[in-house]
């Protein structure tokens, strides 16, 4: 295995608090039954490939094939139908993303990795949200947002695109994501995958892979 020379990270769930806590908080404040929301997601994400822009609003949104207002209308309609209570569509995603707390320890780790001379990149599936990009120029050599490039994880094309931007071979890239299927897809391309669960475990793996202390 080649020694890593680049670190590629996800945003939601890696550079932020975990996704489950974000969704739980949003559902609580908006008065949305979490099981009902999960049922909608399962229905959409379980659709077979082939007509994703029509059948799978999540994938269509992540690729930029569906506008945010259209997605919010579709999600609000699905939630309203199941609950029997009208759910406001306007600002639905903004209300969700208000609860994304930053994982400052992971952001600092990325900065230290870049300062040590390694390449860094962000590869994130977007839900039409505005990312807090302050300081990103100091953190990343490359930034890949799914809705801006028309590709989404775990599609092979977005990993190939990110690796090309980073400018090092795939087998020299460490990829960190909280979703197992995204990590598996990166590994299939030849990258070194880390499933992010918490800072301590991820930082320890990065220290070991890069052969130096980047965790502090």
C-alpha cells in the first residue's frame, strides 16, 4: 500500500455533528414524527435505479437535477399526507440545517493535515443547502459539492473527479465518511477508507496511516 499523501473528507456527519442528532432535533422542533420521516426516506431511497430524477427525489436533489423548492414541496407533501397535518414546505431544509453543529475537532485535524504538507479535499452530497464556507480556502485544496458537479456519492464518477482535482493517485488518498456505502465505494476505486464514528477513532487511524501525529 502506498503511503497516503491526501485526505478527503465528507461534510455532514464528519465536519458536523452526527446526522441522526441533527434530524432528531429538526423533527422535534418542527413537530414531525421521526418514524414517518424515515419511512419517506426509505421509500424514496429504495426505488430502483433508472428513473431517479423522477422516482428518487433525494438523488435528484443531490445531483442538482431537482431544485430545492421542488424537493421541499415534495417532502412536505409526503409528510403531510402521512401525518394528516399540513407541513410547511418553504424553508424546510433551512430549518433542518440550522441544527448542524460544527465538529471543530475534525476541522482542526483537516487544517493540521494540510499544514503538514498533505493535499486535502471535501467531497459532499448536497441537499441544496448553503455551506458555511468561511475558512475553506485554508482547509481544502479541492472542494466537490454534488449538486454543483452533477454527481453524487457513492457514484464512481464523483470519486474519480475528486481524486483528479486532488492530483494524487487514488491509492494515496484517505477518504473519511460516516456512511458505510460511501466508504465502500471509495475503497473500490482504490482509496483507503475510514468510516467516521467519532473523532478519537478517526484521528487515531489518520495518525497511523500518515505516520505522524496530526490529531493534536
